[in-house]
């Protein structure tokens, strides 16, 4: 009798264990499927943002080809979009990252609406001048007056800033320079003659960023994937960034042009090939470009 009760208890225990095991397996499988679905949805959302940015870039390309007078502002805006596209390609696929890029996209969309309206107005005015004015002198005076008006409007447009509260850079360029004993710098594309790498960029105006001392991390990577310059490390939220130099400056809520110099590793000459230049705001990549030394 006791053996029978013991066997019965064992069977009950095994049954409970089997149910728990199957339940755990079912829960784990559902959790795995849910995680995969979330990642798939985020990837699709990222592609949608990329598609929107590419469509916006094509609109600028058409506008630039149609009107030469407004090229300066249109080309600058087109460059900001390309920088955001390049940054999005290498960004992490998570909710926080996509939210930030969507916010920047919305800001660029507002800017484009204003610029396109101005561009349409300019094309209409040009058409009117071409068909309505008979005198070359009158046409020249009208164009001069319109250009002055356009300059005033563009200056007012530059005050409209809708970016997130982080510093961004535009016009990032890197190139080799020969440094004379007099201090004069001569650009060069020859690796054997390059003394230093010069990195220049513009810190974009952003009224949401508090004025004061700021810093950005500049990273120059040579053709052998080495980080030039200091090659020091800094950590942000568990992530490690190797940088060439820290660009420190006083930000006064206005656009600021900055140039930094990066030396080669030790006394070695610069390698021939493609160099990559990145600018980081803490752990976030805000600008990237490349150049070649022959």
C-alpha cells in the first residue's frame, strides 16, 4: 500500500514537472517570436525613414537643377539631408534612435517647405521678368531688387531652427596639408608630402543648446583602420569611442567654423589610400566624410 502511494506521488510530481516544462518552453518560444517581430518592425520603420529622406533629397536635386539663384540655400539644405542619411545608415536600430531621426526629419521637412515655397516664388518671378520686361536696364534693376529681397528673407529663414537639443555639424572636410616653417599651410593630396591632416567643419546654430563651453570628438581613421592622433578612449553608457582629438570651443548659439589638426602615428608617414573623418557628439555620430591621399 505504501509503495502504491509512493508511486502515485511520484507520477503526480512528474506530471506537474512536465506541465511546468512545457509551459516554460511555450512562454520562451512566444517571447522569442515577439522579440523577432519587434526587431523586424523597427528595421522596417528605419527603412521608411530612409525612404522619406531619399525622397526629400530628390526633391532638392530637382529644385537645384531648375533654379541657379537659390542654389546656395538649397545646396546647404541638401547637404544636411545627406549627412542625416549617412548617419542613419550606421545608426543602431532601436526606438530611441528612430525617434531622434524622425524628429530631425520633421525639422528638415519644415525647412524644405519654406525653401520650396521661396524657390517656386523665385521661378515665377523669373518667368515674369523674362516675358514682361522689354528693357535690359529695367530687368537688371528688378533682378537686383529681387535678389536683395531674397537675401533678407534667407537671413530671416536662417533663424528658424527646429533641431533636437544637440549640437550638429555641417560641411565636414578632411585633407592633407604641408606645414611650412613660417606657419603657412598648403593643401596636398600626396601622402608622402603630408605633414598633418586638417579637419574643418561648421557647428550649426541651434537655439535649444545652452551657450557655453562645448566639445566634440574628432576621429580620423587611416587606410589601415588605425585611429590617428591621440587615439585615446572615452566611454559613454557602456560604449567605447576611440578619438583622434577633442575639439573644445565656446558656443554662443551661433554658427561656428572650426578647424583641427591631426598628426600621424609617431614619426610614420601618412599611408596612401582612403581616410574617414567622423565627428561625434558624445556617443552620437553627427557628421562623416572621407578623402584620399595618393
